[in-house]
């Protein structure tokens, strides 16, 4: 019998909020997608991915976004009947019971939102490009609730220690210099970036003071999570140099 593993937010959400992030084990996918890969766009067997998706709680009410590192947020109450992957967006929200808001990641930061009254939920895919382009701000502005009534949970992402970026990324976040530390082991302009810090500061600036999570590292915790950066480093020592890995999902809905 398969046993799926999930991480549940440690936050004071209302009792009708259901939220989780999947881990990589307990599915049908074969290496290097072993085993609970939920993405159809990474080269995995599509039938096995569909079998994995059917293991998810409330799987029949998922809508799978076509994520492109944009700042686009869609209202699933309006777009709830579209085909999977037909929506080009990196965030979504809903006020409808059982409608799942979900994003897939493999190092980028997933952020889940709900309000204190349990009337609205949202999911955000926040890589550095999305953070820079305002995906969090755009999502919060669209949610039909007062911002100061929102709480957020930051799901598993790559930690600062393992997220090396170039000077151009640091310059993109000129107002968040504390999120970057110089890589002393290289003469290049390389830095380690803290996605958790940037996201937290952006939410605090919006008036969201209840921000939780941020304690995981997708790169380091290989037994729990897929990591595109880790797969890239592993592929660099192999002949084909192709980074291949699966995706976890972070999801939230109203019960």
C-alpha cells in the first residue's frame, strides 16, 4: 500500500481551512521522478503522474496552472471549469468551498494564504522572478478580503545556503540587500539569496503580520523534496547534462 507524506502548515488558520505540501515519496513515478511527482511537464510518464494526482486529498477539485514565473493571479471562482494547464498563471485564489488553489515547485517558494474568517484562500508560486515582478502583491490585491485579516504560510523552498545567484539578481532586489550574502569562495559576483526573507518582508510591507513557515530546504532535504538546483548540480557531472526532477504541490482549500 502506498503511503503519501504531507507537510501541514503550523499556523492558526480557521478550522475549515485545509492546507498541505506534498513530499516526494509514496507515488508511482519511477526514477528520477521517484516517486510522488505531480508535474506533467517534466518528462515523466503521464499516466503515472495522473495516478499520483488521484492520490491527493480532494484531487477532483484541483486546477493545475501552467506556471511561467509570471506575476499573474487568476480567480478560480470564474475560471473553475477550464482544462488542466490551460490557465497561464503563477497564483490563484478562491472563495468557493472545496475549490483547490495549488502551485507546483521544486525550489521556488510556495506561499499559501487564508483570511482569519476562513472565507478566502490563495496559492502563490514565488520564485525570484515572480517575487521581483510582484506576484505576492498582485495576488493579495485581488483577494476579496482585507489584507490585515490575511495570514500566510511559506512552504518548502531552497534555502539561502544553497541558492547561489548572480549580481543581476541581487540588483533586482536593491531594497532587500539583507537577503544576500557574498559567496566568499568565488571571485565572481556570486551571492546567496534568501527567498524566505524577501517574501516575508514583502508581506510585512503589505500589512500581513501573521507569516509562518520558512524552515525547510528543498535542496538539502533530498529525502523529502524534489530540487531543480540539486538535479542540475548532479547532472553537471554526467554525460547528458540534463537536469531531470519532479515537482511537489502546495495546496489550500475551504472545507
